[in-house]
C-alpha cells in the first residue's frame, strides 16, 4: 500500500502473482512493451516482463510495483486520511 498526494502524474508498472491491484486515481492503460527476443540453439525465444502499465494524470516518472502474495494499493493520500477519521 502506498499513498500519494492528489494531482499525481506518473506512469506506473504493476505486477502481482497472487493478488489484485486497486487505485483511487483514475488511470488509463499503457500499451504493452515489446517482448524480449533471444536466440538459443537456433530457435527464437520471446519473453514478456509480465508488467502492465497504467498512466495516472498526464504521466511522468515511472513507478514500479511488484507483489508476490498480496494486493497492490495505490491510494490518494487525502482519501486515505478521511477514511481513517471515520
């Protein structure tokens, strides 16, 4: 769980093995990256990094979150404070 100030603008890469992703911020999906191409024993091998990307706001710095067993929560700091008051 991570909280950011309102007005966040970032490109966020996400990956979770056994969990879900939640965000308070409106997001738009980024196109997937190209798979990495390798050659082994005369055969082509294509590997994906398994991250998917979303853009928050106008985009900006790249933030990367990876979870194995658990959820990724990207929260608006103000809404988090309001929930704790209730």
